[in-house]
C-alpha cells in the first residue's frame, strides 16, 4: 500500500496544514524553528542568533505561537520559547533530503 493511500485529509486537516505551512513560509520563521530544535531560548537570544531586533523576532514568534508551533513561558522579565511541534524538523529534514539528492 502506498503512503498516499493511507493519508485522507479532511477539510479541517487541509486548513490546519495550510496554516502551519503558511507560518513556515518565512525564512526568518524557519530559522527560529531551527534555532529552537537545539533547545529553549529567550527572545533576545533568538534575535541575536538571527541578527535581527528583539521586536522583529517577537513578531515572528507571535505568529508561530498562534499556530501552536512554539510555546512560551515567562521567567521573570524574560520570555522563553520552546518548539512545540518537534515533528516539523522531521518534515524539513525529509524535504532537504529531496532537494539535496
């Protein structure tokens, strides 16, 4: 049996997947996901690693949070983000294998 025979998408599935892939359509948001695969980071740490302002990083994180791709926890004055959808990087790895081979 082919894997495509096993996947039957409902309208809701299509909507949810479209929202996640839409959120990942930005290079900066993909970079944030890559950064968070290595562990939790504060907004400032993410901004430093991306070479952007904390405001810019926060805007991208807000969209990722709205799609439940990342979660956050307040620790005093800082906000720490964690990757919530670890399966995303498995998908990214699969796509990279396709493009690199």
